[in-house]
C-alpha cells in the first residue's frame, strides 16, 4: 500500500463525527474486507437495525452488480458501501430507489469534483464516456409487511487505467482519471451521504 493510500484510509468514527446527527450514517462501520457490503447491511436489517445504517468496505471480494455481474474493487482506491433503507413503498415501486441513488452519485460528483456526469439508466454513472460508478438495490418484504431495501453503491475514485482488469480498460474509469488529480475519499463519502440524506427526505416512488 502506498503512503497516499495509507493516509486516505476510511475511519468510521471520523466519518460519524463529520456527519453529525443525520439519519444516513446514524450507525456506520468500516470493514477491511468483505464479500459484499450488501451482505453486512442485510445482516443488520435482520437484527432490526433502523434505516440509515451504512457499511463501507476497503475491499470487496465478491461485489455484486446487476444480472449477477461482478463489481471490481481495488483496495483503498474507491468507495464501496451499502445503506439500509426502509421506505414506505411497495415492491413494485422499488425501481425508484435505484434512480434515486444513481442521481445522488451523479449530482455529488458534479458538485464535489466538478466533472460532468451522465446516467445510463437505470444504475450506471459515466464521466467522459467511462463508467465510474454503479448502484445495486436489493429489496425484500419484511415480516411486518413493510419494504426493506439495501442500496449498494460503488464509486471508482483514485484508480489508474492499470488498476482495472484488462477486459475493462476500454470502458471503466475513475474520478482521478477524469480530473488528473488525487481525490480524498472521506470528504466524498460524507458528501454522498449528505446528498442522500437530503434527497431521501423527499423521495417518492414516482421520483
């Protein structure tokens, strides 16, 4: 691990302190390695954890994308995280959550990094024609009849082209590749959760 990567490690207590009293990240953990952050979020859901629980992983060994595709994660170079949500919607209305989360990522990249973004519906975010982020929402009906969702998000932050597998180098990108500079991950993580906090308050299935 380089010194830059070491100094950019995510720390749960620091992120919580910056976030303050908001709902998103009211409980927040950072794990070194996990198969998928969605798995940890589902375990939290089964314990009855309130919505807003967030888990970040420095590395995922089996990160999931749509249609069973694997999401490649390079340790310490991106943001891989999941959030537990309990929206008052039906299962049929759940696709709106994917649109919400994709919009949150795209808007945050514009506001914080200054890169123009585009969304390839329903869940991929592109910068300069390269995929830099994606969303996977998994939902279930709870025993009380309510809807429970886990929103998994991945953002490529500081990868160079060589950090991606050869088969992805024509399509994958990162914020560092787009800007030519190193991006601090913790401030971006906080900005993403704050944007989610704001947009989730007014979320409706039609939105």
